[in-house]
């Protein structure tokens, strides 16, 4: 329990809109090989426990956890799958390591979105309550309603939301694994396809395929390895009500609760001035702004203005989603949070290439599982 937890290996495939040449197993294998090489370990003998993050509905296979051990080198080993974002997997691995029973853990998440024939149908199933008659609402319609309320209550303008997509997709232009990089301008939003106003298609992160594998280790084990450890200082999570009817729509309190949990472990009392950069969920443009407020990284009155004035840009005072986020890298379902985590570790190691920030010693990474969930995880990291 007393040992610190380190990230000692990371691996990821390139994120692409379609991958007809590879299966999800091959994506996982590719990312795993890179992570194990980065950590300098043999998964068959030097990993004590494996965690994968996947949802049967999204994968199209019942009891999906039966199909993941081989490509990770985890056959006949300690392994389990959780239905949640990759950052929930990180939190799960941290708890396992802190029991003292394990020294090394591997976390994997992936997306094979191009295999999904009816993604809207899958999302509709997530809104199928047991005791409440289904509304049969499209998830993007619900997001449009929430965006409208968030912007109206906090004085956020249409251009300030658009500036999030312009920033993140531009950031992704120098991220070699990003799958949705683009050079946008605010004028592009004048001609964007309406989805659920004020939400347009340019406000929505589009799906890509890819996989990420992360290797964690206790401090004593990390010292035995050749890699440059990044320390995991806090892990928080919260799963609120999935029912739209019983949710507080004014603010994502589940994000604030998860952040409080992570900050308590990391000893963070002033998050707004503590972190050098942030990687937060931006499944929709307004979500980046909403999540920054919920995490205590900005106030409602200045969060939109900060983005509009470039303060959250790569060269700004408080960089946000330098990786490109989900808007720039692509939406990866359960792997979305782990994609941001991967890029944050690169930054803290000083290995982010053209994305590298001049100051990157502390970071916060946050994930949200999408409509209709109130499920989030928050991880704090330090070099």
C-alpha cells in the first residue's frame, strides 16, 4: 500500500478511421509488443496481472474477455476485463498493485469502430432502462440539449466551443498516431452539418481504430527495469446515474467527485495552478469546457474565454489536449481515455517529439464514457 506506482511502459498503434487489413487482436498485439519492448519485460514471465477494458455490445461478442489473453501474452495468467474506459482500467490496476500481491500490471484498451455496423443502435441499447419507458433518443441529440444548457447557463458562445475543435484538431497535426487531425477555422463551422443545434458534426469526435497498452509497476519493481518511470500520484473514479430523468444536468458532479478522490491521494489543493498540462475528455467540443470547470481547472465565467484567447493552446499558459484529444486523435470508445494517458506519459518523459511542451512535470488525465453514462475516471501523473 505504501509503494508508489509507476508507468514503466507504453505502446500504441496508429489511430486510423478504417483498418480492413488487421483484426482487433492484431491491433492489441501490435500495441502490446511496443509496450513490452518499451518496458523491457517478457509478458509471459514478468507481468503479474492483466486488465482489459471492453464492452460486449461494442465488440459484438458475448463474454468478450474470453478473447483477449492470447494476443497480450496473458494465456493462463491472472487476467480480467472491466466494462469501462481505459482509465478505469488504470485505477483497477493501481488497486491491484497496492494490495502488495502484484509487482507488475498491464492495462489494455482498443477500438475497432470501423467494424460496427449500427453504432447508433448500440448507443440506444445503453439508454434502455428497466423501469422507465425508453425515450429512443439519439445520443447526439441528448448532447445537443446538454450543450445548449451548459452554454446558456455559463455564457459560453458558439465560437468558444468551436475554438476547442480548431485547437485540438490542429494539435493533432503533429501527433503521428492521430487519426482525425485537420486544420480548421471558425469559418468552417458556418457550413458545418447541423446535428442537434447548437451541436454540429464538427463538434463531435469521430471514431477511429487503434489500441493502447500500458505497463504499471510498483516502485521496487520499477527500479529493476530499464525504463524511465512516470509516477501515478492519484486515481479517482465515479459512476453516477445512467438515467437521464434522474440526472443533474447543470453540472457533471461525478467528474468533480472523481477529481476530489484523485486530488486527495496526490495532495493537490489548488488544481488550477498545480498541473503543467491537462488531457481531458472532449467527445464533444463543449465537454472539454464543461470538464475543465468540473475538475476545478477553470471557472465557468472564464473557461470559454481562455480557449478563445489561446490560453489552453499548446503554447498557452495552461495547455489542454496537446495530443489532439478525441476530436483530433479520434474517438476510441473504451480506449479514449487511455489514448490521452499514453500521450501524457510521452510528455512527462520528454519524448513527445513535435508535441513536446517546454514544461511537463505534472499532468491530469480524465475520461468520460459518453452519453448516457455519468461514468468518469481521473488520473494524476508526475515525472
